C-alpha cells in the first residue's frame, strides 16, 4: 500500500511544487513507484512535467473530482495518469477552481480525493500531492 504525502502550506511561493517534483524524481531514482498529483489550479507541477497548455486538458484531477461529486463513473487510470521519466502524475488545470467552489457546498467533500487515490494506492510506493493550501 502506497504512502500518501501531502505537500501543503497556505502561503504561496514556499517551494511546495519544487519539493513535490524533486521528491518524486528522487524516490523514482531510488527505484520506488511514484505518483505525483497536482492539486493546485495553477497547475505549476503539471507544467514542470512538460505539459505546456494545461487549459485544454480533459483528464485532470479537477475532472476526476467533478466525477466524484456528480457520482459519475470514474475513467480508467490509463486515461488520466501520465508518465514522465518513469514518474507517473495526474495533471491539473484551472478547472480545479470550478470544482473548488462546488466542493464547498458538498457533503463529504473531504472523502472525494481519497475516493480517487485509494484505488491507486496498491500500484505505488508513494503518492505525493502538491496542494495550494495545508
Ligand atoms: N531551494 C530553493 N532555492 C531557491 N529558489 C527556490 C528553491 N525552491 C524553490 N525555489 C523557487 O521559489 C519559487 C516558488 O517555488 P514553488 O515550488 O513554485 O512554490 P509553491 O509551489 O509553494 O508556490 C520558484 O520560482 C522556485 O524556482
Ligand atoms: Mg505550487
């Protein structure tokens, strides 16, 4: 079962994304199976992984969260998990900010992300979440 770590702080510009990215690559270099999750609508981690136009993405963490909220069927992991240099990641986009507003009105909002990540835990040694807030 993979360990899940959240890299979070309410303050911006405190190296959350840099830490997540470097930690992911270091753990991979140690032979670990790593999933990095971009949970920031600014999508800087996604850009770090080489995705240039995040606005056009249709399989982001925001879309997965929306599927959870709407109780829709989840897509297959190979649709939303990307790989760069052996590190798997789930991208983000500005769409996550739409979800964020909706999530505040939802019951059980705190379980939405675990509903996405729990089924993936057995595939990884580490799941790292780059958050906007802590
Ligand atoms: N150890 C470091 N030394 C110098 N600059 C750093 C260091 N870590 C991160 N930075 C720079 O600080 C800025 C903010 O980092 P970032 O990881 O995007 O922060 P956050 O995700 O918390 O908003 C970036 O320009 C990044 O390159
Ligand atoms: Mg960041």
